[in-house]
């Protein structure tokens, strides 16, 4: 019988539907994968703000991982919001237990609204426990600044920072330049196995609908890996997908703050 390309997201839930596991599952579906989820936290949020976070107990997070991987398995995993050292440790232990392939880590720390999503003591656990397990990490500039303990704010900073991030133990680093105060939105992909530094240029779009861009991009990479792409191809197709989703979503209005990207722009007829 035929089977599906399987992708698992381990992340928080966004009640507004634009980010978190909701964005991940939409992205998996749009890019041809069967999506599964392990919920690490419930958030009460909309396009404007996060009004509450309800953490899922770490033991139950482990039970969710075991339930999925003991039966269905997966071809790739995307990790998003992990709020505490205990959760990070449990996730790392269970991923090692099941020898999970193709691990994409998006070090989510702050919501688009500015609300903090990661405890301070969890950063150390992330660096020591989970980053060395990942195949690729996808920090933006503020996240890179936290991970490295120094400001990463310019295009020049990025050249050094992407290599220093790789020194944390992950073979591939995609450093996202969306926070650059420049006309473009250029990302850098560094691979330790080849030493290659690849620039992925992108145009900066004027749109209020950018909620969930980081979640969507990392999930698109995960979907590409689940479908058998190599890392560079998976990242390139993910960059194309998020650019098209941002472009298509710019003309829509939903909520009163940062609206979502259009995950199904290639599948839904224009209303």
C-alpha cells in the first residue's frame, strides 16, 4: 500500500491559528505531508497579543511523543516553542530514544506581539541539550543575539554569527535576516560539512500579515526533508513558499493586529 510523507511538529498551540502548531500543520498539508503534533503549551492569543500561556506538563509531552512515534513514526520533526528546561530535556530524551531523523529546531523565544515565550534558564538547556541534536536551527537576529550573548543586528554581524551558531553543535544554520534595517530580507545558510555559506536573497514585503512566518518557514523546511530533499533544496523551497505565502496574504484582512500568512495560497481559489 501507499504511504504518506510524515512530519511531526512539537510546539505550542496558537488559538488564533496563525502560528504554532496550527501554522505548522497547515504548512505540512500545503506541501504534501501528513502532519502530526505534540503540544507543549496552550496559548491564549490573537493577532494582537498573547493573553495567557498554559504549559503542558513535561511528562505528558513525553507521552505524546511516544504515542506518535511508537505507532506512526515520522520522516522529519520540527520543534518550536519549548518554554522550560524540563520540557527541553524531556523532548531531547524522547527524540534520542526514537532516533528521530531530520530534526528542524526553530528556537522560538518571543511572539510577534513582543510577548516572551521562553524562560531565561531554558536558553542554556536549549544550547546544551537540543541544538546538538538538530540537523538545522533557524534563528532570527534577536534569537541569535540571545543564543550568542551579543548583539546581532547587521548584515556584517550575520557572517560571523552564523558560523558561531554552528559551533553550538548543529551542522546547518539558517540565520534569518528579516529584522535587518535594510531594503532586502536576506537569509544566510551555513553548512559545517562543506563550509559553504549561501546567501538567500529576498525582498522585504510591506504587509501587516506576518504572524507565524518563523513557524511556517521552519515547517516548510521540515516538509521538504520529510519528502526526501537535501538540506539546501529544502531550505530553498521553504524560502520560496514563505515569500509566496506572505505575498498572497498581504491583501487579506483578519483580526486587528499582525494577521497570518496565506498558507494555502496555491490551493485556495482567490475569493
